[in-house]
C-alpha cells in the first residue's frame, strides 16, 4: 500500500437486510444514501488514524474496487473514511470505541 491509501474488505452483502423490528428489506428496495462498514486489511505508510483490523464507515458510491486472489476489496484514501470503530482507543473504560 502506498501513501494514504486504505484497503478494506466489506462486511455486508448486497442481499436482503432485516430491520431492527424484524422486517425483511429486499435487496431491490430503493434506499437513500447509505454508508457501509468494512474491515481494514492494509494501510499505506502515511495513514495515521486506522490500523489493520479496525472497522471503518465509508460511502460505497466513492470507491474503487479491486480483486486480489479472488477476493473483492475496496481501495480508498484515508480522508474518504467517515468513522472508525476500534477497541484499541486510548481513554477511559467507558469509551464507546467509535470516533468520527
């Protein structure tokens, strides 16, 4: 990985989802702009806020997909990340582990 690039593997499939109330939402349902979560696989040497293993929130419309050995990944710049969920955050024990 070079510079400020982040390579992530998406968590969600494009299949149907289930709402918090248990209602099944088909994959063909029109949804507004929705951000997705992904797991960081690799980072460039200039990346400062994330490490491999962190979960990040990103816009699926602003992405470049790449396939490596049959596995699909998303390549993006660090500045395109919206939030990071990590258990390694410094601070109090009552921290949420999510920083924006």
